[in-house]
């Protein structure tokens, strides 16, 4: 049986119809009263426990129920493509990887390695069928950090008019060498276009997780914005960058003094 929680996650469960003994059946046990109940429990508790365990282990909900970005913890795979993190674009598997974080207790995260050459990245994009998104016409041997950098987009998130938001995320990598963008789209001149953006410069250092945060208001200057995406971006210096636990939460913007 599938049910949807108030956070939109799919809960899978299986009903086990456990027989409740009738008075006559209870009488067939080793005795009546308390002993009959004990007999029934011995017969059915193993099945009951198995059903409970099945329900508990089948629930896979995002760990960020208050975030409008439902899969910023990178712990779930896309239902139709197990190599892709749910709620995000496909990764190429070389420069951008969805993999185990350096500290195993953290779970999965996004790893970007900007030391990879343009030529190696172009070959990987061709191999993985991502040239419709990324394509370097004349790739060189230099590290991609020196030119294009690497990025990964989230799926679209609805924007509520007049609402301020706060983005929070964990970062590990060279200080100032990465940014997390939030970009907004809306109708303009009869077609959907990118109409607004902001970014957070990632502060931190290699080997240490740092939390970064910023408040933003997409529709304050661009009321036509109706949806937004998060873009993780790493560039220079050439190195390894990690992103995890991206959250976007509605907030009340403080009044100006």
C-alpha cells in the first residue's frame, strides 16, 4: 500500500491481516483466559513484528521537512534513475559526483573536482549523454577550473509571491572557490525566462565542513518570478569541493530600521 505523508514522501507498507481468535478458537489453546491470550500472542507476534519492521524500513522521507527544496540532503535516488540524486540533474560521474561524503556518518553529498581537464570532461559528457547540457567546442588540456568550472542544478521550486527565503548549506573546499546560486524564472515578453538571481560565496577550507547561509527575496524586485532553482558551482582554484544539506526555508524578512 502506498500513502503520501504531509511532506509529500511516499510511504510503502504492507498489511498483514492477523487472525483474532474467536472465543471457540481461544478455547482450543492450552487454557482459557490469560493462558489463551498468551497462546494467541505466541502464534502471531512474529508475523506482527515482521509487518512493523517492514513498514518502518520502507519509509524513505526527505530529512528536511521544513525546506521547500525537498532533496537537499542527497540521500535519495531518483525513482527512475538510480544513478541520479532525487530532485537534481544527472551527474557526469567524473567532475561532478553523487557519492559518499568524506566522513561516512554524513551520508551522501555532491563532490566536484575542478582539477579535471576540459578534454577529459568533454569526453565524459559525450560518454554519459550530457552534451545537451554541457559542451566545449574546442576543449583544451588545462584544468576546467581555469575556464568553465563545474555546476549542478536542482529541479524547479515554486516561488510564493512576496515571500522571503533563507538558504543554508554545508560546504567543504578551498575558501572562495565556489558559489551556490539561486536563480529565478518567470514570464517575460510572452515566454519563460531567467529574471532574477543571487549567490552565496562559499567560505571554508579543505577538510572542514562550514555552514553558509543567506536571506533572499526573489519577487521584491522581480514580481514575475514564479519558480527558482539552486545551482552548485565550483571553479578556481583547481581542487575538490563538497556540498551537502542544502535547505531553502520561508522566513519573515526583518523590517528595516
